[in-house]
């Protein structure tokens, strides 16, 4: 991640989900998988830029 704000937001969302799972608001099995789901959903945030994995563009470097 190039800036600090998206990484702080992602980390706080993961911590919030862990606390909700610990409090019993969401089931523990779901709380264990939600951080990976967050990473999959917000992949454009942490893979953005010209160094990201561009599968649709064929460029040789």
C-alpha cells in the first residue's frame, strides 16, 4: 500500500471483525474467514499501481 490511510482502515476493519467475533455478535467460524474476505474485496486498494498483477495486460518486463 502506498499510503498510510488505506492500510490503517483495513487493519482497523480486521480488528473490528475480530472484536465482534470475540463478543459473540458474529459467529466465530465466520469471524475467522472475514479478514481473508476483506483482503479479497479490497485487493484494488493494496494492489494498485503499475506494480500490481495485471492479468489482462500482456506486457513483458
